[in-house]
């Protein structure tokens, strides 16, 4: 009987020692971001990971400068208030351990461009755009128009087939085959990036506003914007495609000449011929 009690006592003491050792594991905390860059008004969520899992998971969030960045003391949601830099610190309830994230805030509306007459005439066709706003706001509204309309087209369903109206490449180009052209679908039946092509095309913005076009253009594939290149590499002779190029595959956030930043481009292309020089 005594031996059994002794064995039980040993097991009990061993369990206490094991628990104590386990509880002695140092508490540490890390954040999912060490730096953040936000525009005024933007938000981001910082996530704290506390180890070991047995430690108290409660934390408090602190901003070094609430005039620049505020942080919800319980959720870690950061909101940019004004230009500048602030440090967000998370503090654990267990052990008072800390981790930090440096947040840089910029004013996206600083040094806003003037909207010229050419762009104004374009933007007048879109009721979502307030032409009385400053240039940065107008361009942001234009960006949102393009993103929203692109997404609407991306989700569009063909009423006749019940299937997606557009096919989508891995990069995000939308295309629709009007005429597959002549060929067996192999690599040899399509142009390469080094090929020269003879094409007919029309290019527009959303709402059908024409940008440019040609009935007989000859150029190397490599000279076109990325989205146009990608479409040409999918086509065979005499093929006709309709495409929608997202702005990141067109002229990007910078735009070009008369084409505003963030412009998605719509086009119908006919590949008349191609050859490799």
C-alpha cells in the first residue's frame, strides 16, 4: 500500500515539475508586419502571434503618435490620420513582451495633377466621376470605374450558353474568340514574341469611346503592350478576338500620352498574317 502511495506521490511531484517547466517557457510576441505604408484614411490590421500557446493571449496596442496613426487597442486595426511616421507597439498581458511596426503615412492628394481638356471630355461620359473634384480624386474615381466595370465583365454570363462570357488567362486578360482562324492550334500555328504581325484592330475605353485603330498595321509583337502581346500569342492566322486588357497589362498607373492612368482597354483584333524575321 505504501509503495503505491509513494509511486502516486512521485507521479504527482513529477507532474508539478513538468508543468512548472512548461510554464517557464519564455513568452514572446511577433507581428505579421514590421512596416506599413498607408495613404491618409486607409486602414490595415496588425496580427500578433504569442508563444507559447499556453500563455495569456491578451494584448494592448499603442500608437506613438495618435495625430499620425491611431490603433484600436483591442483589435490591432490601424488607421492613417495624417502625413508622417508612427510606431505601433503591441504589449502582451503575460510578461509585458513587445513587438513593433513602423507605419509611414502619405497624402495621396498632395501635388495633384491638373485634368486636361482631353481627359475631361473622356470622363464626362462616366457619371461616377465628379469633375469638380481635385485631380487626384478624379483619377481615383476613374481607377474605380475601370476596376468595377472590368470585374462586371469578368463575371458576365452568356445568356445563351449559361457559361462565362469571357475566357480569362492566368495574368487576368479577358478574351473571346469570334473566329478561331486557320491552324491546328499548335505553337507553330501562332506567332511568337519575335514575330511580325499584320493586324486590323480597334481600341476603346469602356462605354465604347474610341482610342485608336487601324485596318492594316504591321509591327513586331514585342512592341505592343503586355495584354495585346498575350492576345496575339493565342491567335492563328485570320483569327478574330475580342479582348479586355486590365490596366496593369496596358499602360498601368502612369498612363501614356492621351491615355489616363488606370485605363482598361477594350479591343477587337484580327490577325491577318504573321511571319518571323
